[in-house]
C-alpha cells in the first residue's frame, strides 16, 4: 500500500455492551478510483453486529445454491455504531499525523454535510468481511435455536455431525478461519478422547 499506513484500532463504540470491542478500523486496500493513484483507506468494521441475516434452501437438491440475505446494518443500533466508527476514522484521517503525507480526502470529502448523507454513503459502500457463521448454531438442551450440541452432533439425527463455521453459536468478532479450525480441532480431540 502506498503511502504505507499499517495499524489497527480495535475499540468500543458508545453503545458497546459488557466491555466488548465492537468497532475495528484498519488500513485497507485503497479504492481503485483514487485520482492521485495512491491512497490510504481506513476501513471501518462493526465486528459485533446485532443484525442477523438468513440462509434459506431453494430446494431439497444439495446442488441448488441457497438464498442468502446478509441483512447488513438492519438495526438502528448497528447503524449508529457504524456511523460513530466512520466519524472516528475521519477524525483519524484528518489528524495532523497524516497531514504531512496526504493531499486531499477522496471519500467522503467536502460534499458530505451531515449524518444522513454520511449514512447514505455508508449504505452505498457497505460490504461484508465474508465471515458468515451461525446458520446451524451450537447450543444447550433448552436453546430452541440450537441445531447441534457441543460435539457438533445434529440434535435428533443420530450420528450426523456438522463441524464448520456454521455451528459457531454467535458471530465472533475475530476472523473466522482460525476460529473454525480451532472449533474443528477441539471437537476432533474430544471425540478421540471418548
Ligand atoms: C472472500 C473471502 C475472504 C475471506 N477472508 C478471510 C480472512 O482473511 N481471514 C479469515 O479468518 N477468514 C476469512 N474468510 C472466512 C473463512 O474463509 C471462512 O470462515 C472459513 O473458510 C469457514 O470454514 P468452513 O470449513 O466452515 O467452510 P469452507 O472453508 O467454505 O469449507 C467448505 C468446504 O466444503 C466443500 N464442499 C462444499 N460442498 C460440498 C459437497 N457437496 N461435497 C463435498 N465438499 C463440499 C467446499 O469445497 C469447501 O472446501 C474469508 C471468506 C471469504 C469467502
């Protein structure tokens, strides 16, 4: 990335619950549209979203692709936390420390005047980390949403197990690759020990 900016800020929004760190700001790949040919992009992520998406089967044929609806930023609290994160990123990007290496602000720039306009820009730009999880969540006996138990065994279906990102009980704030590997190794070791 040029100019080089490498740091991650992991922090709590004003609406964070129970000490969670729900906002992540990281230097990311600059947008290809940068008029200067080089740019620093500060990507803001809401890593403890309360909005929930859906996954529905199209048919009983496993080769048919399912319907996936991410439903990003669907709650007022998610929207205001994301707005807070974007404003924090603007404060960082406009700070003196960056002034000596940056020229102008590509986005949002001067034309964005208030929160409503900034939210419209967020809606137009929002994407996903692709860290989709929890479509077949693990849970206890009294959890009506639980699809599998703590060993990944599908409730009520005998010996069938699911061991992948779908069984993580709720969307983790951490990247899901290592999380999934950790869950799989844990279940495998427990199965061997029995
Ligand atoms: C574009 C993208 C970028 C990502 N970047 C990161 C990142 O930087 N860091 C991070 O931590 N996570 C990242 N993730 C998320 C991470 O890759 C996933 O959370 C993780 O791979 C989930 O593991 P899984 O085993 O549940 O599923 P998968 O890794 O998707 O494994 C499912 C496997 O099942 C196979 N399969 C599917 N259907 C069948 C079938 N009918 N028969 C046999 N095999 C089948 C597939 O080929 C695949 O190999 C990214 C995801 C995407 C899509």
